[in-house]
């Protein structure tokens, strides 16, 4: 049953002690958490930073002259600097805090593209987008007559930059593409896509919710126009994400939400808006979460990111090797260089039944359509089971997964 | 009860048999009521068709769709149980079932019905799966109430 062990490719010791939740048991079994692509667990460093801030420095930001408001404002703006450094933005002014990746993409839809799109204009996107990078564009189709142009992926789940290029026409106003598929693990050739789109004068939005976790992102090198990230997949808290956008785009965008903090001046007759990024951050922002996000990015950056990537790739390869024994199990997504996400279908077994049996073994996986129904349709499946690997997972976790799958087959097959 | 006991109860042989060999599966010509149910959580769909005769009795009943073992078995069992019943009896049975799978008192069920439906009672130990078991039943209720679409989320 155990996979033929190849030598470990990376000298990376999974920092399990940093994640207290990994010590708990589920249904009497040790937790094996393989659902980090849905949301990653939080290291103590994040939880402690948030607690220390909330108990020692908390107040609202940008509006008080008192000591704590100053301290909180400083911490909040330091988080913006931290995100900018993490993505290698030119400046922190190119980072807008949002409540997550979804809101970041919706912000581009409302504040940027809806002002620039007319009936018959096109948005190019791929069939492997998450619903959060589909539905905001459907809104523009419904409301303004935009046309969605879908780019297919190859049978192995890889995306050809030339296929994207071929879909960009004279009426294309935006290319919206994931950096890493949440179902297939495919890493897209983002830099080549951006170059092709820019050659035709078309901006590119990348959904980096998975990509930023597993790839070292350099938005300047990619030259991407918009890059959306979410905190909770980056080992940070829920309730905070960010949009990177080139300064010129942000300056030309109208606000999305109206309220406090985003104005320059309000009178009875008119309102003028603050400069970005404040223009897009109406209301009290997620302040404690911003502090948590700083800690999360510090935490992730404290590792050799390439070693983390090699470790996750090792887990993926180890799992693939072990699954070869199961001729009733079909992996979906095998693009070269893909990230550590493993989606599969089991003959005669529904993903939810498989996930229930794995759950009782303490193994947490995702089962369903993964908010990517066009992709499910592309591969002719209603749902898949997905195991996703993070820096805290081990080969022993994979062994437990394999044992659980064998048990599921025994019960249901 | 141990975890393995719960698992054995959830996936007991009767359920696996219903899911592998669903009864009353397929379309129904001359249906008087149709319903379509959808579980947005997993993307599973089920269609139910029934023919109610002049005396208010379910003369024929069918279901179509695909889904997990629990949802397929539950739909198959439902069609088995409802065939030949009056609408009033069907309603009582459906209400009883919906209580049973949530682990609530299903007192409105006759002893015999309770015994036959009890194979699904193991679902109550798996709150995340109750919706799988109830999808076809909610769909049937909405078909009888004249609606067409039900969903379990």
C-alpha cells in the first residue's frame, strides 16, 4: 500500500509545531488537513500578532489624533507596505485592502471595467477560473452586454499562452486569468499572457489567490495590471485580501463603495474623492486582520520559498506515485510544473461519499465542484475530490490519505 | 457507537444496493407532476416525475439524476415507498422522513414505514450529509405543491 519512497527532494522540515490545530483529533483520529487550497491553517505567529495588537494597540485608523489611533494607523499602513513588498509592487499606494480575493476582483469589475465596456466588447477568460473570476464578468454581460470569450485548457489542464493570445480581438477590454488553478493546480504562463495582451493594448487581471501562496510573485516582472490575493489562503486571517493595481489604473478608477475614509471633501452639493488607495477603502477596514496578514507574510517569507515549493512538489509526486496502484482513480490535471493540488475522480464512487469516509479517518479534503463549474463541465464530471498540500503537510499525511481511499473503495466500490 | 459502526450504518448494504440498482429510475410519460432539485453544494441534480390518478393516488413514480450514494439511495427508496399511496399519505410519510434523517422524532410514521425508512437514519450522525438524503424528498414535496425547482441549500 505504501508508495515506493523516493528520496526526499528537499531538506524541508514541515513546521507542524507552529500550527496548534494540527495536534487535534477528528473523529478520534489525528487530523490530516489536506484542504489548504480552500483555506490554510494559521500559525501561532499570526494568532499572537493579532492578539497582541488587539490587546495592546487597537483603535480605529486614520481618524483620531490620540495615541492608539496613531499606533493602529501605523500598523495598518505597515501591512500595506508588507503586501507591496511581498508582491514587489512599486509602492504601497498600489495596494488596496479588500475583504478578500473575491472583493478585489469585483472592485476591478465595478470600478475599472464597467466604465470602459460597451455592448459587444469582450472579456477573455479561461474555463478553469474560480467563480470569483467569472461571476463579476457575468455581471457586465448581464448589465452591459459584454461578451465572455472562453479559452479552453488542454487535456492535461495546461493553458497555452498562444490560445489566450488568439482569443484577444479588437474588442477585447480585459483578459482575466488565474495564476494557479484551484482545481487542477495548473500554473499559467502569466508573463507570456500579459506580454501578448499588452501587445494588443489589453490589460490583464490575474487571480492570485492560489498563485501567491505557492509562487514567488513579482508583479513588476509579470507586468500584470491587476493581481488579486486573499489573506486566509496565505496562512493569514479571513476577512482581508488585497488588490494590486498599477497606479495609473487606480488613479483612473471611480470608487466602488462610498462612505468614510474615501473622500476628500463632502458638502451638501458635491463630493470629491481621496486619492487611491484610500478612495477604495470606504468604512472601517479590517485592521486587526491587516496585522495578522503582516505576520502571515513575515511567516511565509521566513522560509526559503523555493524549498517550500519543492516540499509541496515532493508530496504531490509521492501521492501520484502511490495512486498509480488505484486503476479506478483518475487524476484530473497533470500540467507540467503544476502546484500541489490533486483533484481526482473515483469510478463508481461519488466525491461526497469518498470525502465522508476520508473524514472519518481524520482526513479533511474538499469534495464538490470547487466553485469552478465551467471546468467541471469541460472535464465532464459533476464533482471531484481534491487534496491540496501546504508547507505543514508530510508524507505520512499522504499515506493516511491513500489508506483512506483504499477503505472507501472497499466500502463503496 | 464507534466511528466504524456509524460508517457501516451509513453505507449499509440496503443503501448501497439502492444506489447501485436504483428502483423506478428513468423518465415518465404522462406525468402529472414534475420536479427538479439541485444541490449547489455538490452540483448534484435530481428530477422526479409522478402520475397522480383521478382518486388522488400516486399511480406511477420515477426519478432521474446522478449523485452520491446517499442521495441516489434516498431517491430510490422514496419512489419505492410512495408508489401507490394517496397524496395525504405521501405527505405524512415525507414529513416523517425529513424528521427521521435529522435525528428528530418521526412519530407520524407507522411502525412499518418507520422500519423501512430507518435504513436512512444513520445519516443523522453526519450533519454535512443530511442535505444529500433530503434532496429528492424536498424535490418531491415541491413537485406536489406545484413548484418545479427545489434546492437543498
